[in-house]
């Protein structure tokens, strides 16, 4: 319906939740196409940080309703931010020049 109305801004709340990975990727590719080819602004809530890193031009990280960080995904997603927002020490890695999160908590050596 939003597409038929030729909207300039599309708001999506967790559009990939409950979808198998194949359909998650299809939705995210469609969102990217709407942005790239039609100039549509897409504002979406994603809880998968890796999807946010790969499919977003800008991220706003929030905790308790307050903005903790805002900017380009590759610049703002750090171990420190993940610790601040989620309270866990996550490993941040690089693959083919892209940042991604390992959804495993770093082990602290005693």
C-alpha cells in the first residue's frame, strides 16, 4: 500500500523478524532497491546488528529511549558501543573490508 501511494519515506518496524534467512535477504535487498533506484528514505528498526551494518547508510544506536551513537555503521559500531548498549563484550571483526559482529561474548581470562 505504501508503494502504491508513491510515498517518499517508508517506516519499517523489524521487517525481517520471523522470516527465514532467504526471505530476510529478499526484504533487505528490496529495501535497498527502493532507496537506491527510487530515492525513497527508509527508516527501519533492526535488531540484527549485522543486517544493520550491511544494509544501513546511517545507524542510530539507542538504550533506554536515548541515543547513544549516530553515524555511519562502519564508524560507530565498536566493542565499546556494544558494551554500552547491550551490556556484553562482543567481538567486532572485519571481513572483505566490512565490519561484522560475532554474536558470541568474548571470554575474559582470569
